C-alpha cells in the first residue's frame, strides 16, 4: 500500500515537472518567434532604407549625366 502511494506521488510530481518544462519550452518558442519577427522587420527596414538611398544616388547620377 505504501509502495503504491509513493509511486502515485512520484507520477504526480513527474507530471507537474513535465508540465512546467513544457510551459518553459512554449515560452522560449514564443520569445524565439518574437525575436525572429523583430530581426526580419529590422532587416526589411534596413533594406528599404538602403534601396531608398540607392534610388536617390542613381537619380542624382542620372541627373548629373543628363545635364552634361
């Protein structure tokens, strides 16, 4: 009887530990997801800014070439 009670308590503790670890895993996956979205938006914003600068440089160059 005491042996069965110990096994029952142990299984409850293992289930609680598994649930806790699963919760931590889900939390870390959510942080990973938010970080990847942040990095992609940062890269996209940087790319758009660089393309804007490139467009201005090309326009300036074509203007200076057409003026001569």
